[in-house]
């Protein structure tokens, strides 16, 4: 039974994660001074930039996102970076909750979210190889560590919202 729950949790959490990331980037760019045109110009000139949009939170550790959000609110910085930072925090959280609610077991819920996080980090790793960075292996390892941290950190929330109980 873990396979069905794992597949549902993976599919729905990946869809939620990608959709919310895109939504928050679109909202942030809508409120920017230049509007949406530079975003879509960048996407049309370099289609791989969509990976940075769809999997943006994987590039930042959860603790750094929380501290950045705290600093922006403390200093009264209300602009597009605040919207993006909220998106970096909300989209993985909601995706992990969706994984928890759609997974039929604890293992399926946690595994679905963990694979979603690792897919996002692998996408960043592929981007490092495509753009021929000087040390793509080092970047790939860093992104995989970020994906594992995201998987474990937000996977706990997926476990909390799983329908089944342990006893």
C-alpha cells in the first residue's frame, strides 16, 4: 500500500510545490516596478531559467529563509523580496501538507515529499551542469544537501498531517 500512497503524495506535492512557486514569483513580479515583461523576456531568451522559478526555494536553506523573513519584517522592508521570501516558506510547507494528506501512510507521505525535494535539487544540479560552472560536482552535492534538508525539515510536517496513526 505504500506505493499508491507514495505516488499520490509525490504527484500532488510536486504539483503543489511547482504551482505555488510559480504563483508567488508571478505575484512578486506583478508588484515590481518593471512588471512581468522582464520575467517573460528572460524565460523566452533562456528557457532553462524556468527551473530557477519553479524550484527556487530549494536553493535556500529553511533557516536562512526564516531569518531573512524576520529581518525584512523587523526593518519594515515591504517589497517584492518579502513576497518572494514568504513564497519560499509557504510553498514547501503547503506542498508537504498536501503530501501528508494524500499519502496513505507515514512512509508514503514522508517519501513523497522527500522525493519532491530531491527532484527540485536535482533540477538545480542539472542547471549547474548545463551552464558549465567551474565546479558543477560541488554545486550538485550542495543542491542535493539542500534537497535532503528540505525533505527532512518539511517532511516532518508531512508526517504530522498524515491520516493514519502509528498505533
